[in-house]
C-alpha cells in the first residue's frame, strides 16, 4: 500500500509562551511543519491564541503553518489567517455546515484545506468530503487541551480512512493529534497515519529537537 512521507508536526500549544520565537527556532530545522491550535472557548472549553501570534511567528520562520481551528464558524477567519501566514487550515466537520463552501473559501485564499474529526464522530461523517481535502486530521483525544492520553479506540478509524484514501486513489494526508509519543505514534503509523502532531512529547521535553528525531525514529522503525 503506497504511503505518503512521514511528517512530524510539533504542536505549539505545549511550548513556553513566554519565549515562543526561541521555541520555534529551536525545532524549525527538525520538524516538517508547525501545528497551531486555535481555540475560541466555544467549540472547545479553552482559549489558546490567534492571528497576532501566528503573524508574529511568521516573521521569524518560514515553516509550514498547519492551523487546527477549534472554533465555531471557522469559515469567518479564513482571510485573517491567510494574511497572518497560515499555509493549511483544518476545520472540524462538527463545526462546518457546508464543507464544500469552506474548502472553496480556503482555496480561494491560496491555502490548503483539511477536515478534522473528533473521537466520537464516525468516519462515515467525513468520508464523503475527502475529495475536497489535502489532509484529514483524526483526533486521538477530545480537543481542547494538551497532555491527554492517546485513545487507542480511534485506530480503526485511522485504518478506515487509509483504506478509503487508497481505494479512491486520493492524495490525502492522514494526520493524528493527541497523546502522540514514541509509544503511541507507531500504532497510528501501522493503522495508516502519516502526519504526527505532538505537543507535550516535543515541547515538554528538555531537548525538543532531539525529541522530534526520537519520534521519527520510533515511527520509521515500524
Ligand atoms: C488538542 C490539540 C493538540 C494538542 C496535542 O486539542 O489539538 O494539538 O496540542 O497535545 P499533546 O501532544 O500534548 O496531546
Ligand atoms: Zn491540534
């Protein structure tokens, strides 16, 4: 079964917010993209950061910015996120009433588009829309907070997504987010994920660059 390249996306949520530029600079050459969790306190019970932080970081790095929108009405922020320097916007299927319209808005702004599904949302809820996306993000924790434990019961959904992508010959990355460590990432890899988000396992480590290399090694050893 052909697989797209393994990619590691550190989640900024676990970084030291008092020294974000340094945190990002330290991992830039080791990571494949930067995962930015935008939370509005409505779609999830937490508030993180938004456009001003993204544009400030865009000034210090040319990393690929993968923005995971945990907001209600995510379509509303597309122009501002493009202006701030985002490259990919992922929107929760639970928050997007019209994925076709959302995809068009994102692409018209010159960005890549992805959809996200929560642990409790079945794969059938997103499958009909996979032709619209560059990436499908499968949550392996309830969204809203870092540092939670990986939910192994999402693995069959990763397998179903990989099977669908391959059998329909789609160029769609499968990203996994939540509780990813050197122990859990190989499970997600075997199920078919190829983009691995990790917050605590990377920025919670004393050496984030080395933690990325260890994670990549654990995945590639599988
Ligand atoms: C949770 C976020 C995650 C989070 C992952 O809602 O979507 O990206 O930062 O954190 P860890 O890797 O600590 O589970
Ligand atoms: Zn995320």
